[in-house]
């Protein structure tokens, strides 16, 4: 993801998360830490390909690292692409980034009412470890906290389904 992706990402963000959408400033702040030798973030967008090869953004994802722990900051996929494997592909890329950051574990929070996302994370080996009450505001929705412990010399994203016809780039 680059700065010029922020506006189309915000459109998708607001469509998918109307109550607790991130702001432009939040994305700018994250991208400020995604480049250079001291980078601690990895953000991606997925495009539908379009007729000219550069299509509409239909998904995005972000990861932050701190020491041996990475945290999935966000994963979003346009509704018309649900069930295509795009979420799995984005998560695979984040797990590759966690490996590159040499993280031993990956954490995430997921709305307790988002069973679809929970099933995706469980397929990748994430396990529930607790709750954060009222985490998602202003709706006061609880978050399920999940963790994936990575193993040395493992490929955590190996075998993940791919989304045919969808490109990701950072």
C-alpha cells in the first residue's frame, strides 16, 4: 500500500466497517512505518485487475511488528470477493511478512460477531486466547484475541488458497 491507495482504501473501509472505520490519519501513520531499514509495518492492497491491468482496490491488509511479536492490524475484502480466497491470500502475505520480521508469534483481534473471519484465522492455526471487552467502538463490541505461534524454519502461509485473477501489491 502506498499513500495514493489511501482514498480508495478508505472507501472500502467505510463500506465494510461503518461504525469503527479507520481515519485517513491512521493509515498515514501506519504507512509512515512501512518503508526503510527500520520498517515495522507491512501494508498491502489487492486489485481486481481491471481491463488495463490496474484495477479497483478490492482488499487490503496490514501488519505491525514489535520485537518477536507481530499484530495483524487489519484485513478487509470487498463483499463481492468474499469466498474467493482473497482474505486467505492477504493473510498469507502478512504471515510471510511476520516471518521476514523474525516474529515468533502473530496476534490479532477479531469482532466476536465476525465468525467468517474467525474461521479464516483458525484455518491458519490461530487459537483464541481471550477477549477485549468493548474493544470496537462506538458499537461496544467485544474482540476475540487470537494468537499464532510460529515455528522456526516453518512456512506459516504454505498451502493457503490463492485468489485467481486478483493481484496484491504493497
